[in-house]
């Protein structure tokens, strides 16, 4: 899952959301704390760590719909 997060951070950076290496590590720790079971909770938790202003939060929301979806069963 760390690789998926790193890929997602790359997408965020492409969308002009500034994510530092330290924030990426914070996001990894966040994922360890909240787990992967509840994807909505995970998405909201990552938004708190990675998106810093209203514009970034909106872009994060749009991009997270693609990258943080319910797992296929």
C-alpha cells in the first residue's frame, strides 16, 4: 500500500498540490494508524494530512475518488 500512496502523492503533485517528503511520511503513518478497512475514513484522514487549503482540499477530493476507492471483492 505504501507504493500506492507514493503514486497518489505523485498525482497530487501533478495537480499542483504541494506535498513534502515529510508530509508523505506523515500520510504513511496516518495509514498505519487508521487502517485500510474503512476507505472513507482513510480518505478523510489523508485529506487532513495532505491538503492544506480549500483549493487543495477540492482537488484532493476529486483525485481521491479515483485513487482511494473501495477494494474490489
